[in-house]
């Protein structure tokens, strides 16, 4: 009986031990070719990158994280606080999607990326906190950090 309780307790606590003290997972990730966050929930994978002008650039990637042409994906991004979200529209430029507008003010806010393979597909959502401060241990911004600190 004690072993069943112990196994159950360990199963419940395992996710807490997998995350760091701050509650976030600190697993090492692969960098995007531009230094952005790789979205692996869809195929082809996508890189979410914030340009120096604070525009969002979306690049399609193959399994080796090499740039490939976009294939009709419909992508929308909502950024900023829920009380005043910024909905971003995109234009295709050099085989990438680049937002027409810039991100809202600030360096740390929620982002939701909606990805459809085509007009008839169901959307896949990727939600994360866009922290634009530099990581203290790798050369990327925190939103794209790969070092697993």
C-alpha cells in the first residue's frame, strides 16, 4: 500500500521537478536560423523572429531547421496585454511573412500565434510570453533562449 502511495505521489510531483524553481521548463532548444523561437507544433516548423524594427518575421523551416518556401499558411499574431491587444497582419517578403505593423510598447508581454495550413484547416495555436530582454547566458533574446538556464 505504501508503495502505491509513493508511486502516485512521485507521478504527481514529477512535472514540478521537470521545471525549474521559477516553474518554467529549462530544456535546451534548437535555435532558428535568424535567432528566433522555433514553433514545432506545425509542419513545416516556423521561426518566430522579432526584427530590430520590432516587426514579427515568420520563416518556414524544414526538419534540419533550414529555410524553405512558405506553402500558403495563414498566420495571425495577437500581442500585448488582453486589455489592449495588437492584432498583426502580414505581407510576404522574400519568401517570409513580415508584419505590417510593429509590436506594442514594452519588452515582456503575451503573444498568441494562430497557424492554419490553408483556409480550410483548423488553426493551431502557439502561446508564449515574448520577453525581448537578452538572455544572460546565450546570445538570444529570452523568448528564443536555447541554453536551458
